[in-house]
C-alpha cells in the first residue's frame, strides 16, 4: 500500500518546525531498542549494527563494485564527481525515509541527517568539503501539496552538524514531472529533461546536492547538469540511501 503524502499548510509547517526545534535536543529513546540516547534517537550499539554499502562505485555508490567505477559510470561518466550514501535502501533506513517523506516525521529526518553526517565526516576530513549544500527541489505545486521538502529538512540537519551553509535558491524545479518511481528505468531520463534551472550565482562553487534516496540517479543527475551548466565548478551527491537501479 502506497503511503499518502501529508498535505500541510505553510503556517502549520512553521508551527511544527517550531515545536520540533524546542524538543530536538531532549533525550529520546532509541528507535530500534528503546534504550536511552541523547543524539537524534539512535543508540550507538544500534547505529553500529546498521547495514552499510560495501565496495561501492565511487561515482554513483552502486554496491559490490570492488570500490571501482561501475560499468555504467565507465561507459558514461556522471555529472557528479562522487556519490556518498549513509547506507542501502533497506530496513531500517527505508522506513525512516518514508516516515520523513510522507508523514512529516521531523525527528526521523534529524536521525537520518545524523547518520549521513557521521558517514560523511571521516571522508570530508581527508578532502576539501563543498562550499554549500543544495537540496534537490520540489516543483512548487508538489511543495504546496506536501507542505515541505524532505531534502531541505535533511540539508538543514547536515548543515548544522557539518558547519556548511545551505544555498537552496541556487536550484529550482521548473517543470512538474511524473514521479520517477512510477516510470520504468528507460523512461526516467527523458522525464526530467529541462526539469531544473540553476542560478548563475552557482558559478565557480563546489556544491553538494542532497536527497533522500538515489535509485537510477536520473533526478540528481539532471539537477547536477543544471548546476554545471550554470557554472558550478564541481557537484557531488549526498544521499541517505542507495537503492537498486531496478
């Protein structure tokens, strides 16, 4: 059964966010074992047991590639310099992503941002971090229907934890497309043709696109191409979960 997105007015969403900010730092029970925890709702023991991506492609995070570029990326280099993911799209990450995406579960979003930042931090310590985070935008009509953008909520948590600024205005979704998950893989690229437009203020910047899930990568790649065409020096992709291309 497909979850129904929550339709939340702008005023209601502001109120929900204000309540969440008041309780965000309070102790929460672990979402898996219910033990006490003080950081985003997951104890360290359960965090250590979460599934991880193994030997992923450095460009698209496709698992089980021996840490080398996968066949698809060798055939055609993607418009992102690398893809970093917290884990595979599998339990429990998939359930928490759905809670954030369809049920306005901001604590789940805070937890996902915490997990992704924990996976990113060691790598960022050994490389130059991006200058700003850019969430994958929703089309205005879909944003009105849902009331919030889950990628923006994730970006807020990441920016706070990693000390990186957000630049959501650099990228807009100008064409309302069919939801990618409803299309076969062969039709997804065409569905996103000219769907995004980037601001020239991206010129010369090293940016990280942020989204919840990567499957075929077509959405993120279309967004990255728009940023590169606007002059961005480099675009990498940060996602909570990497799903199979299907």
